[in-house]
C-alpha cells in the first residue's frame, strides 16, 4: 500500500518567499500548492483539502487574518499556521483570535519549521467535520449550535477533572470516561485521543501523569475554540 505524504497549502504573495518555503517543504517530503492571495486560497479550499495551511498575515486585498476567519466560517478545520515578520507582544493572540492555530516568524528557521510540521501533521485532527456533517445531514447552523453547547458543557467537565486531580479524588476516573465518550460522539478527535491517555493514567492512579495530561486537555479545548472562531 502506497501512502501519500501529507499535502500543504502555502498562501503567500511574495515570489521569493514562495520559492524558498516550497524548497524547504519539498526537501522535508511534503508536496506544496501555492496560492498568492487569500481569495485564491478560499476558492481552492472549497473543493480541495490539505493536511496543513501556512498563511502569510500581510497580503494585499485580503490579509491572512481575514482569510483565516473566513475559512473557519466555512467550517474548514485544517490547522492554519500564521507566517509573520513580527514577533511582537499580542501577535500570537491576534492570530488565535482570527482562527489560526500557531505561528512562524520570518525569516524562516528550518528547525522551527520542522518542529511545527511534526506538531501539526502528526497530530490527531481537531474536529471530524465529516462525521458531524453526516450526523446533522449537512445542517451547518445546527452543527454550530451543537458544538458551542458541547464546548460549554465540556469546559465545565474538564474543570471538574482538574479539581479532582488536584484533590487526588478517584472520582476522576468516571469524569474522564464521561469526557472520552462525549468527545468521541461529538467528533472531537484530538480531545478524544487525549482523554484516552488520561483514562489510562487515571486507572493507574498516576496523579503526576494526570497533571501533565490535564494541560493537554485544556489546550485541546482552546484549539476547538480556535477552529470555531470562539477564542
């Protein structure tokens, strides 16, 4: 069986940056499609899916922030990595609020690029949108309402889990099992995978391990809010 390498979409208007970035990605074994504007990216993503999107923040006509938010409103949940020449305080928060999951500063550091590729390509999908579209018969407003209500409920549940871990209360086993089931049924793939690891630690009464995994549970909720533009 031949497995295709993960595909990447690069949204960048600068021709030199396009060439350099493409050379790096192809060197690491990833095929790249290039779009020179936010509008072009929106059009291709109506019909094609990628494992990862790198998005320049400063583009004419439609900047990366607006493009990312538009894609999230189109229910495209692919991880988006912002590319910016700035590393100023507040930049990360601006990227997250726009619906981007992470960011990479220019000039590009190949080591940091490898780190981001490992982090996001070898990452369980944040949300299984195909499952939700099937369950809700392609009713996007119903999916939005369901996910927002589910996130509010799961956020409270995760806080209860955190309190139980802090108190070393064995009732945490039932709470994590409940979280795992809810995440699975809701198509929250990343949260489900982390919940499975948490359940293993809970069954082993590994409180230190649970504390570490709890931080991952909180991050999974943040990533869900990002792709739903609720950050």
